[in-house]
C-alpha cells in the first residue's frame, strides 16, 4: 500500500486516497511526525471528509499481538 500511495501522490499530489494510505501506514508504524504531516495535508485538501476518516481509524478493533 505504501508503494502505490507514494506513486499516486507523485502523479496526483492532492490525492486524498494516497495521503490516507500513507497516514494509515504512519499510524501503524508509530511514526507520529509523519502521521501528523499527512493528516495536516488531508485537512488542507478536504477538511469536510477528513474528520470522518480520522474518527473511523480509531473506532476499528485493534489486534492484540
């Protein structure tokens, strides 16, 4: 997902799908600075739908390792 998100972002820098994919990967990896940056870009591009996507991320059940 990371590879395709980065490719899509190169072709379309305003792609919410690419930024959401990269933000999700950053969250998963615990990379808070990157997650914040992608989240900031999402808010700038599409502030109305960002809140719903962000909230849905935290409502999903977590896997216990």
